[in-house]
């Protein structure tokens, strides 16, 4: 059995839905279908989920929400008419409107895009509709409850026909509808995949897989055929928007591969996310980065005798509303990369650290960008990293510092802020040689 999940752009219109259904029907193993709410049809459009959230905000604030809800009603009515399905969508919308009027929760309201879309598409596909509220359980803090896997397996594990499950929501400990974070339909697909012990979890979107770098910066970036769960995590931690990280955990534990595919170009191979891969053909999968950071240098004589000190400094910075995302340790000093997207008083922060921790000295340095080079072959391929660093050097890009992640999958470079985009382009060029 394959689990297939379609995102909002793949389901934004009746034409897109028909493409998705053709893809499903082209493979009899595509039995479990997990769906998002309709996305934007064009750049001027608004996602259904955003309209639903606005509706709830307007009602809560005492404003007129009916005009916003009318847009939602028109969108779903149009879909059901164009697809010619036998669904009493107006009655469903009336029920939702009454609950909004009565003051229902935001979680309930924002989940209705997936619910209504799945009702319509299950009818069009001739598949069984399974409400996520019946088989997906969430904890109070919005994480998946392992009970979900048992419920899904019991209900769907031996299914012979196709079935549709709305993404993005389930039932919380209080018995009410509860949603995942945005992008949660990816998580729902992974939960269903693990619950039915799928052979593959296909995630259909509007790109042909995970790219080597952000295409907005490096338009020539190519899709990566294979990537490991760990490499995806490393790329994400370095700033890439690759795949919802929480959607990896359920299938990773069960060793179910994830295939990222393009609804608009289904013949493309896409990217396969799996437990392991050979580094021979592609030692490095991609580069990603974050900016801006201020470099905080903290000094402590015989630092190795104070293993708790870095943690104390990070906690003290957190109390000052500053986030530390990376650190680079030396013998008697260490550098912390502090998110500098907001202004702060450097002298006051250093004085606070000197008072609250055992650090000997503290100072802020330059503002930098961090670029991560990620791949399982980074360590094993002799000369690979040296060649990439030499390319940066030849382009006049100064590397302020370099460190390796604990997994040894990532080389993390601190560079001048102005060199950020140029560095990504050069590194991708090296990957494609």
C-alpha cells in the first residue's frame, strides 16, 4: 500500500484536483489518500485556511465575518459543482457557520478546509471518507499521540479499497478537534503511513523534489534524487525549507521512505527520503543558510573544567530574549551565533553574562551569515570540502570560521553578510561539477 498526500497547491482548483485524481488512479497501490485544504489558485488568491482563520478572528473581535465566510462558501460550492459530486456542501457549511456564531474554537474552524475538501474529493474519487477526528489523536501540546497508529491500523490496515483522510487535524485529549502546526497535513500523511505500514509515503506538491539550494537565490539548483532523513534534518537546521521536520519522525521509526513528487509533472522522479544512501554519486545533497547572526565570544580559562558553562550562557541569553542556534567551541573560549534579526544592547548583554555566569570575558564581534554544506559523503570524499572552500577563496569570499556538526554531516561556514547569496551560487556550482 502507498499513502499519498496532496498539498494545497495540488488541490487549489477543480482542474488541479482532477490531476491529483488521475495520479491516484494510475496506481492501484495508492489506496490511502491524505488531503490538504485548497491553496492559492494564483498570486492574488487567498488560501482557504487563511480565510477560515480570518473568519474566526473577526468573530472573536466582534467584527462582521460573514463576507469572509461567504468567500469560503463560494469556493467550496464552486468546487462541488465543477466536480459534479453528490455532496450537500451547503448543509455542511451551514453547520460550520452556526458553530462559528456560537463561538467554537480556532482549531475547529481552521480544520474545516481539509474536512470539506476531503468530503468533496472522496465522492469524486469514489473512495471512503474517514474523518481524521476518528483515527488521529493529538497530545495537549499538539504532537501525535502513538495511540493514533493503533487506531489507524485497526480501521484501515486491512482495507482493500481507497479511502480519504483529511490532513492537519485530529482529536485532542479533551475530545475536541485539535490541529497540528501549519504544514500539518504532511504530518498527517506520515501518521497514516506508519499506521497502515505503508511501503512508500508519496508527498505530492508543486516542485519536483528537494532542491540543492533555495531556487529564489540559485535558480539553477537541481532536485536531489536521494536524501537521508538525517540530511533533511541537517538542511532544515541550517535554514532550508525542505520538508516538515515533524513529518519525518513517524515514518523514520518505521523505515518507510518518503517520495516528494510534483503533481504538475508526475513523470519526474522527485526526491526519495530514506534511512541511508550511497555517497558515491552525490556526496553532498545541498547547501542552505541563515542570517543575520552576531558572533558572541565568551572566554573561560581551562574551559574544559566547566562543561556546564555554555549551557548557563545560553540560558542567560534566553532570559534576555536572545536565541543561540549554533556554537563553536575552542580550548579556552567558544563562539555563539546569536540571532540578530532584532536590535539589542551588546554592552548590557555582556554585563549581564558577567554577572550571571562564571565567564571571564565577553564581547560581540561581526555580523555574519551561516552557510551549511550537507551530505553523508562530506567526511569520506577526500578533497571534497577543500575544493569547495578553494572555490570560495578564489571568488574572494572570506570564511570567518568553520565547524562540523555533531553528526559529521554538515560543515558550517561563517561568512560576511554581503557574500551570502554569492556563496550559495558558487557552492551549488561545485556540486554540479
